[in-house]
C-alpha cells in the first residue's frame, strides 16, 4: 500500500427528497482510501453502502461534503464531467455481469475503449492483455452463453481493468456465483490488488469481506467501525 490518498471523503452527506421532505441516507462519512488498498464496505440493508458506492463510482453526487478522487474534486462536477471521470478513473464490476450476449469475451472487454475513442487494433491488444490478467485469454472468442458463471464474471473484471482505472469498484461481485466459483473470483481480486490495483468491494457476506485487508462497516448512514487487519491475516 502506498501513502498516496486516492479517495478522500470529507463529511459526505446524501439525502433524497420526497416532495419537500428530505430523507437523509448518508449523514457525514469521512474516509481516506490509499492507492493499492483492498477495502470492503459492509453494512445491513438501509445502512447507506449502496448509496456510498454510487457516489464513489461517480454515478451520483453528494448533497453535502467533499469527494476528492485522484486529486480531483468530483463532488461538484456536472454530469458530463462525471461521465468522463467514470470512464477514465473507475472500473466497475457488477453482480449482474452486464455483458452483451452477441459479442465475444474480447469484444465485451473492449467496449469501454470504444467510448474512449481508442482504435480497433489497440482495443483488441488491450482487451487480450486484460483477459490474460484474469486467466481467460484462451476463451477470448467465446460468447457469454459458452462460458460458465465464473468465467463470465472474469470477463466482467477484465472489462473493468481495460482502461487502467485508478480504482476497481466491485458491487456484490459474487452475488450470483456458487461458493467454489466465488473463491476463484475473490482470488483474482487479491492478485489484482497485489499487482498494484486499488480494490473497493461492497458486500454483505462476511466470508467475502474477509478477503479484504480493511473492512469499513456502515450503520444508519455513518461509519460504525473501520478496521485494518494485517496482510498476514487476510486470505492470500
């Protein structure tokens, strides 16, 4: 882990409005995440972890407080600026995979590069590099209906990596997988973190959170506990 702070949250608040009534979801979250950290966000339903994930991923903006991502204040950015930050700084891995069934694994992985305006030859080269990192280069021409659930999630992880993002955000990444496949996918996240990536994971499962080196628990829109364990104790 480096000393560089990649994510800084200062008193982040988020309220949703029903008519004139404000419903506070996040009530003042302050948090630093360093480059190359492996952090799990946990909390019961209604704790605010999904809302916090959306703010971290620049899918939503806070109603109060400041969010600095890689030295940029993204808390006050307009939607088009946020979209640019999402494309360049953040790799998303979702529970539902979100692959396009008609495209091959390599074409699915290359999709973010199309939006970034990268030429076809470079897109395919970078797509294959990302598939290599998740151990799936030999299945690059297969469509998702020819892959197992674990392989599909690995393609989704490769797609998240292809832009060389500052952070990988994984939202319940093993939610649709059996326990054996979940272990395989979590081992990939561990290897990516060891290779220098910053990983932030949202999960409600204790055994999945155990792979992270730091666990931040939310309750009622606030940080309840924030504990770092020694790498030796974490899953290798």
